[in-house]
C-alpha cells in the first residue's frame, strides 16, 4: 500500500519529506544563529579584556611615573640631585603650570636624600600670575629647607616669565647662546575699526559699566582706556622688577636697560648679573654639587584631567587672548 511505503521510506514517525526538510532547515538555522552569537560574544569579550588591560596599564604608569615622581633607575638610600623640568609656556593648563612645577619642587625638597634641586628652564614666558606663584613657592621652599640649594639651569631660553621664576634661585647657570631677560610685560590685541569702516560694518556693543568694553578690538581705544591699561601693566612690571631685585640683589649691574624688556645672550646675562655662570645639568650636578646621580621629580599631567579641563577652557581662553584680555609677560 502507498501509505505503508511512505512510512517505510521516512522511518517510523510517519513524517513527510517536506516536514523532514523543514526540520533540518530549522535545526541548521538555529545552529548558525547560535554560532554567530557565540562568535559575537567572544569578540566583545576580547575587546573588554583588552580595554581592561589598557586601563590597568595606564594606572600602573601613573602609579610608578607620576605619583612618586622618581626615575626608574633610582637606587634607594642614595644621595642625589633632584631635577624638575619647566618646559614651554608658563600657563594654567600646560605642562609648565604652577600647579605641576610646584608639585615637583615640593617632592624634590621633601625627599630625604635630595642634596640639591635643579630647576631646568626652557621657556619664552607666560602669565604673570603663574610665574609669580612658582617664584613664591621656590622662596618658601628655600627658606624651609635652608640646607638644600636650588639652582636654575637654562636651556635655549629663559625669558620674561621664565626669568621671573629663575630669579628666585640660589644661582642661575646658562649656555653661552641662551636667551635670557626680557624683563617686561605686554598686553597685545588687534584693532579692526578701520577695516569695519571700509566694509560698512557697524559695531553694536552694549555694556553695563562705563569701561566694561575696554580694549574691545572692534571699538576705538580712548585715551582714558589706554592710560588705565598702561597703569595696570606698570603695576605688574613693578612686581616683576621687585621679584628680580629681591632674588638677584647686588649681583645686578647698574644698567638702565636691565628692566626695559630687552633680552641678551648667556654671556651678556652673566655680565649684567642676570646669571652666575656657564653650565648645564651635568656640570651643576658633578662640579657644583659633587654628586653624579640625578633623579627626575618632574610632575606629569593627568591625561584625563587635562582633556576635561582643556575641553571646557580652551575656547574661552583662546578668545580672551585674541581680544587682548589676558596680559602676558612673553
């Protein structure tokens, strides 16, 4: 019988060919989906494992290179010269900020095996507040640790705000071709009033306060506003001069150009009393201090914190600088 033959062909279940094919296709699809899901889960697992290892690596680097501020080759219990770097523009959010430089200086002076501190400077200047904060901290630390001298070693440049910092050191060593000085203050910006007149552009500036729009680049600069700005710059310059005189004392030459904003080579700076001698880090460590070992105490920026700060502040600060609202001792 036909029914009996169909049953024999498909086994004892009585399942038709179409039903068998459907079942096989369903099982195959389920197996394929399960395999794809397993592969996807494995890929995500690898990704998160790599992310975890990366995070742990960053933590380890921060732990051993930032928190302790020590070089990796330091031998415990050995006397050393402590190095702190000041590189670049001195500003609140940079690697030469007062927070970072002072953090490194405090660690350097605090270490029981530090016999001298060297602040190596290569800077064109920066903001007067940041430079002043570092100057004050150096003088405070020197007064607290009278047996630990602090020397400044100048690289290519130690100008303006950089020299404001250097003036607080016991001695300043330079290269023959280093640029030193520029003891002055500036406030720069642009004026677009002539261009606006030619273009037929009208400036609409509304302020609450008679001088709130002072130094606005799209408005004429009145004689009263210029006189006020000049007075502010003179006050900041006077503080700069006071800090230099307090730090260098009688070593300064009697020269009218000293505080004019001019700058000089390293050899001329020694003649003017702005520096004490020719020498680099190795010379100061071996010949002045008498110790070969140098340990780097320079504090490092936190990348995540730096990104968060700069993301929020960069736009505002750039605009302020363009408009001339932030004075600088560059």
